[in-house]
C-alpha cells in the first residue's frame, strides 16, 4: 500500500518485477519509457544479427571455361558476402558413368578457392548429383604481420 501511495505521489508506475518472490518485488518506474527501451534494445539486437544464406551454384561435367569463370566469380562474391555455397554438379544421361570427370571439376574448384574456404561437406554423390558444401574461411592477418615487423625493425635499430 505504501508503494502505491509513493507511485501516486511521484506520478510513476508501480511495476511488479518478480511475482513469485516473497514478498513480491516491485519497482517504481515510467512503464511506457521502460517498454520503449526494451523494444529499442530488441530491435538493435535483431539488426546486429547476420543471416547466413546458402547459395547454390550448379555445374555440369561439360561446363566450358567461359561459364566456369562466371560461376567461379559468383562463388567468390557469395563467399565475400559471408554466405555458404552449395556446389551442385548434375549428371544427365550416361554422364553418370564418368563420375571421375565431375570429381575432377569439384577438386579444381576446391583448389582454386583453397586459401579462402572451409570445406563443410566433401564431394558426395546423391542420386544423379554430386554435392560439395563450402563456407568462407577466416581472414588471414598476413598483411598485418609484416607491417608490425617492419615497425619494430626501425625502432630496434634506432
């Protein structure tokens, strides 16, 4: 009762924080302002989240160099954006008898991107498709290390 009287005098709300406690825990506050700040905090947390998408790039065993280069450019762009890539190699007709050609193509892709990827799923045949999953690798701080060493060398010589 005393808390209700104080809330009325101070023109604030009496908000129950922990109802199960004995005695119940209440707080004097402007409830509208509190609710607004909670919404703002939730929106800010949601904005900071990054959604990782899985982008699929489809190849065929006979994909020529021009198309291959365009698809590789797209894969590099997806990885740079932080998305994972699902590389699908589809066999049609009697191409399925030459799975080694498909495996060679997926290995070529892996070797070209080796420095910037993590392979999440190695090439695996599922039905008439061979699938490989890759994710962007960690950024290498190789450029930062030589700069730090160069800064120490002149300081040590002086």
